[in-house]
């Protein structure tokens, strides 16, 4: 889907994602907020990208959600800074928890997309 609406969908999703990211950052401590947004973003991407692949979510929804919202909501750069400024033991646990939880969230999101597709067939 590349037409005149695409940049608007990305911009709107991005604005909402950045605003949501700011709200989470204001509500939770630094490591926790970064962890939460990244895991939630992994779940959302897992769901949306599989749902698009399975034909249950439109390409417009993918552009708005994945390219717009999730890309502005999640933050690898803050994750990297959080690791850099943390005590070594905390950093190791944070890295491991972030990667394990992120991959698990993608698996759960994609699993739900698959289940919903099979449940409607």
C-alpha cells in the first residue's frame, strides 16, 4: 500500500505511539518503562505482522500500527542507555529479561493471530 494516505497513517500512528511512550515513561521508573514498552511492542508486532500475513488485518492497519505506532512507542536506544548506566549485575539481568520477554511476546502475539484465524475458519 503506497498511496497518498500512507505517510498520514505513519504520522498519526507515530504521534500516538510517541505520546503513549511518554505517558508510560512518566508513570513508571526508567528500566521498567523501557522494558514494558519494548515487550508490549514485540507483542503488537508479533500479532499485527502475522495477522497481515494471514489476511485478517489490512495493510493500512499494518502501516498505522507497526510502522507508525510501534516504531514510536518502542525504544532500542533507551534500552541501550539503560544498560550502559546500570550496575553490571542489573544490566545482565535486564538484557536477558528483555530479550527473553521480547521473543516470548512475539510468539504470544503471533500465536494469538494464528489462533484467531483458525478459530474463524
